[in-house]
């Protein structure tokens, strides 16, 4: 291709960093920005192309590093980089958090650009239109432009086929942007006929990671009034009993399987289904935290304000949900729920499935492990004895309420013994027992 990518020049003569990190996301963003600028695109379009490429690269990080793939999450640094680019795009557009983006003429004036359209990669005009002016009608947005935004990656193609694709998209819509090369192109267009835009991509190569946004829906989400009554909660649950606890409290529940991590996509679907502009997410697991952050970022693009409450265990999630107040503002709930979660020390009892080195020595398959705040602190053979030791550690610095969540296959006698050991400590402590049904931990323990 005529334009050598910024990422290629950056790594010329040096060892390319491991794929799947923030550097991967940054390189993709830089490449897309440079290519968009080379076409004569305006400042906003360059920023938008950079952001779109970064989002795609961020999603790809999961498959690029084994550690990310096993956890089902994206790179944390990459998430931060995407957030920076999102802020940059909004600043260029002159957009405040609660204000609609100015129209394209105002944008060009504020950016110091000429009002005439700029030519695209193939010499065709790139006409600008913005979803924020979409109306409430399902067929046509109120600003008179196309009703849908279509984005996808295109591979298994060639320069001549891509040139033809640009011409076809330019004829059927506006805001056409096709950048890339070396068998990977980023395609963006605003159209009324989604099928035709995708079909054009199929004829040019293999479109994938297709994203379609209806501007009317996007506008309604962004203009939805933010009221205290509109605050919703999404909670992750690793067992049937836990799911019932959270759903009874009014949360939208995302179930986690025995060996399947909750993905950002699942959380994003749950956030959207909550039907509120303000949503609080309880990951209830350390490994789900990053997926929740990624889902929150994606939901923000649709105008949904999402806050992830740091809850590393189901007991912290239950404590946080106990202080949730539907009539309070989302900010008030974030403070209250975050405080309740942080004030809950958590532990658990599980069984080792393989040999490993822990902070208290080696463990072997079948060993009973006592965990406090995510670290193994006890290795034993008797679940009840190990559970009692974990409770003693949790209560060593005080506490008024002990929550015992019984896992799948753990009989009531186990939780009863552990509860009795807590009362035997000589403190006036209240004990609550929940049949959680989680598979990994025979017991989950929390002290408030």
C-alpha cells in the first residue's frame, strides 16, 4: 500500500511487543488515524477512525493472550487507552457529557476547518452525519440523514475490490470511511439499507465483527431522562441460590457457569435489558471485574451511565445490594454500595484440583483450602475445621454480621458447624446462612 502504517514504522528494526496489550491497541489506533488523515478526512473523522480501530483491537486482545482468553476478559491497559480516545473524540466534537453533539457545520467551524466536504481515500466525498441528531421515528432520524450506522472489519479482499466497495458505499450512504490494508480494512458508513451495506462487503471479501446501530434508538437512550427511579442493578451469580437472592432484590442477574467466565458481551446485554439510563454492576468476582469495565465502556457509547461497584465476592455483592436505594441518585448509590462492599471482609472454603504453591505451602489435589481476601491462608483435610479457621481470621479484627453461603453439594451440617464456631468466639455476632449453589466454593464467608 502507498501509505506505510505508523505501527509498522514504529517497530522497524526492533522487536515487536507481545500482541494483546495496550501497545497493540495503540498501534491499531495510530494506524487508522494516519490512514484516515491521508485520505483528507476532517479532524473528527480521523479521531472517530482511531477510536473505532482501537475498540476492535481491544476486543481482539482476548484471543491474543492465553491469560486473557482463560479469564474471558480484554486487556485492562487497552480499556484505559480506549477511554482516552473516547474523551478525545468528544472534546473534538465539542460534546459535553449531557449535551448533544453540535451539527457538522458547527463542528467544522469550531475545529477551524473549511465547510466543504473532504475527499475520501478513493477521491469520493466523505459526507458527515451525526447520530446525535437522530429523531424518535423508527424509519428516519430527525436530522434527515441515514437511519443506521454500519461498521465491520473486512478481510480476504484486495485493493481493487476495496476501491469498488468504497464507491458502492458512497453511493448508498454517507460518512463513508474505509481504511486499512494488508488484508484488513475497517469499514464505516451511515445508510438506510443495512443489508445492502453488508452485502457489498460480502462481495468485496469477508466482513466480520459487524456492528449495526440504529440512530433513533441511540438518540432515545441518550435523551432518556436521568431520574433516581431509573437506577438499575446488574449482578453476577455463580449459583442458582445466589441468582435468586439477587433477582429477589430487584437486580438483573447474569449467571456464571462452573467453568465459564462471564463475558463483557453478556454483561452488556444485561445492562441494556435493565431498561435504565443509570446502571450499577456487581461483578462479585475478581476475574469478572475487567469484563464489567469493558461492558460499562461499551454501554457508555449508547448513552447509558454505568458504574462498576468493586465486589470481589458474592458476599460483598450481597452487602452492597443490601444498601441499594432505588429512590436515591446513582452517585449516592455508588458511594453507599461501594462502602458496604469494601467494609465486608470475605473468605471461602474450596478444594484443590491440582498441585500448586500457595502462600502457606504446597497444596495437592483433594486438599481443603481456606481463602481470605483471595489468598490461601489454610490448607487442611476437614472442610468444617478449615471453615472455622477462616471465620476466626475474618473475625479477628471484629465484626457484627457473618454471612455463610453454602455451595452445591455442601450439606447444612457444614454451614451449621461453621456458624457455631463463629458464635463460640464469644462475640455477639449475627449469622445468616444462604443456600447459594455455587460450584467452586463449598462455603463463601463474609464478615461486616
